[in-house]
C-alpha cells in the first residue's frame, strides 16, 4: 500500500474509532438518563428516536471497522479445507459477491437518504430528517466496499492467509 493510502487509512481508522466511542457513549447516556428520569416520573422527549439514530450509526461504524480489521460473518467450514488456487478463487468470488451487495446497499441507501432529506417527513419527536438515519447505509456500504476491495486485491496479489490449524482454532496457541 502506498504511503498516501496508508496515511489516509490511519486517519479514517482514527476517525471511525472516535466516532464509535462517541456513538456508544451517547447511546449509553441517552438510554441510562432516560431510564433514570423515567423512574423519577419524567419522560425524556425524543429519547427513543435519538437512541435508534445512534444505534443505526453505531452499527454502520462497527461494520466498517470490522471490515477494516478483516472481521466478518463467515461460515468457514468449506474455505478452511481449501488450499492454493481453489481457496483464492472461492474467497475472491465471495469478495466479488460482497462488493455487488455493497454497491446495491450504497446506491439504495443513497436514494433513501436523498429522499429523506428532500421530501421525507421529519421524525415525530425530534423533528429531524429521516435522511440522517438512512445516510448510514451508503456511508457504511461505500467504506466497507473499499476495505473488501483492498482485501480482494491483496488476496489476488499475495494470496489469502492460510486457514488456522486445529491448535489455533482450539485456542492452544
């Protein structure tokens, strides 16, 4: 990876990590504050909507961070038994299918976000545009797609990492 790309990746990674912490702390504050105040007989106006918005963005940021670290949901029972060209091909095909899905997610999310900002009704309690929640989809899809592309290129040029041996899987190493 070039120096400029590595610097950009470090900046993006730092921004995503800060955003994740801020989002989780914000969600925790809103939920705990709402519960505590409700116990005292006061209902916090808009807390549910704000919590849902923060949760949506927390998940989106978490997905991107997971993709950056190479973490993803996968059933590796088959791919861990493959080696060489076959393993590289199957993982490459999976990455290509993922990129197709992420393109659809990005495009569709962008359409929803634009619609939410331009003609969507504001949320009932907070009165903010529904586009803010929908914007998490294209941001998540696009950034995740960049990391999947990075891994695809690395897998083609270097090859994917070898599957773990039984000792690594059982936690003995």
